[in-house]
C-alpha cells in the first residue's frame, strides 16, 4: 500500500471514529501484530500436527515390525519344540532298544551262569560288549543333517 493511501485511510478513520490518529495507529499496529502472531502460531500448530503424524506413522511401523518379529519368534519356537519332540522320541527309542538288547544279553549271561555254560556266558558278554562299545550317537551327524534338510525324509 502506498504512503498516500495510508494517510487517506488514517484521515478517514479519524473522521469516522473521532479518535486521535495515535490511538488508531496503535489499534492498527496491534491488529497487524496479532495477525502476524496468529500466522506464526498457525505455522507452529501445523508443524506440531505434522510431527505428530510422523510419530504416529513411525509408531505404526514399529508395531508392524514388532508383530513381524513376534510371528517369526513363534515360528522359530514351534520349530524348536518340534525338533525337541522328535529328538526326545528318537533318543527314547534308541536308548530303549539299547536297554532291551542289554537286558537280553544279561539274561543270556545269567542263564549261562545258572547252567555253568561258559559258551552262553561268552556269547552274552560278547554281545553286551558290542552294545556297550557302540556309540548311540554314531549316526547323529547324518541324523542332524537329515533333520535340518527340508528335502530328506526321516524314517524312525
């Protein structure tokens, strides 16, 4: 606005209101200052709103990532529990077979002792020796590879 127009407006405002020009200028300055502050405040509100949206978006992203990790955790735990069950079953069977074989060997040895049959005692001891010296974990490496492979079928 040109300086001449400002003077004309001030003269008109003084004439219409009857107030001194200084009071009208104070009111104009106050209004301009208030409008400037309002515009600043609106910018701050808008900035705060945008930051809040950013935080909410980041929070939702974090929630999705947590859900993804929790899901992966459940899958991993289920896999571990499945392998544990399988290994427990396999080792249970393996040691049950060894226990049964050793029990039979001791029966043969006991029978040989009762009958004074050294041949039976030797056969029982030889068989027991084979069971005891054979490692129950001899095939563990190949079993573990088969367990970890998705393509291989495990027969128990």
